[in-house]
């Protein structure tokens, strides 16, 4: 059985890839966990679309401020120097290309970088896309955090999306519990494997002709460290 990364470990891995000084939006759901693993000695500015810049990690038990929430209505903290602003100003930041990175969940990501993350078309689904489309198109880099497989064992990485789209050609990288994938002009490239997963196993799970870029990514990481 292949090894899968936990949600917390995956959030920690994503946090390690966010550069110091970046302005970042963390989407509703699992992506909010990334805030808890950002290095305390680096300045990374978190933005939430309901009007806060300088968001901190989740509050400790007993220290919840009911007036401080993120877009998913979860309690958050505000760091020193945080700013509050109108919802419309927040969306202007998103649409104006002022965010360096956003981390979003997904139902499907296509090999050309299309994102479907707001509806599967099932009865009772969320009736609107919300701010995800603004984030997907406005951020300079769009990272997706998701399980590789659905509960039924289907792949969330697909040749083309069958669910309603959030954005077209917008995804830069996909972080899954099995591996990390870059979106390239030639399709998905496996950047990093977790546990005992192999590229051939991922090809079987996804049904896609994945590019093996693990050696290149490892060499690049070693060059950066030296």
C-alpha cells in the first residue's frame, strides 16, 4: 500500500514553498492549515477575501476573538500591523494581481491547468463560485491542495475537467497526499514523491502520461542549498 501524507504534513510542505515577503491567500477548507506552518522568522502576509491583510494562525483554545474570522468563517488571529478593509477593496486586490500565491482546494485539475473547485453538479451543491474565480485568475501562482483520489478512487488529476470550471489554465502546481505535480506545457510533471509512491504507480492511478521530473527537482533543490 502506498504511503499518503496527512493533511497537516501536506500543509507543512506547502508552507515550505512559499517565499518570504509573499502576499498569500489561503482558500476555504484544508488550505487554511498552511497558516499554522509558516515560519515565524519570515514575513509572509496572509490575505483573506472578507477584508483582512496580516492574518495569523488559528487562535489557541480560549483565545478566540469572535470578530476575527476568515472567508470560511473560521476563527483566526491578526498579526501586529494587520489592516482591515472593505470587501470590495479586498476583491480589487485579488483581481488586480496583487497576490503572489493562493492555495485552493479542487474537485478536478486538468493537465492544462484548468481548475474545477466549486461544484460537482450534484443536488445541494454550493450555488455559486464565490471568490475562487477571482483568486484563480488574479494570483501570480495558484497552488492546489487536495487528495489525489476521490472517495470512489477516481483521479482528481484529469485530461480535461468534467465539472464546472473555476478558472482556465490557472493552476501552477498541485500538492496531493501522494506527490507534488507541476503543470507544464507538456502536461503534469511529477516533481516530488511521498513515501513509497512511484511515478509508474501514479500513472496507473491517474490514467495520465505523467512526466518524471523528480530527478530535475532534486537537483534544483541541491543547487539551491549549496
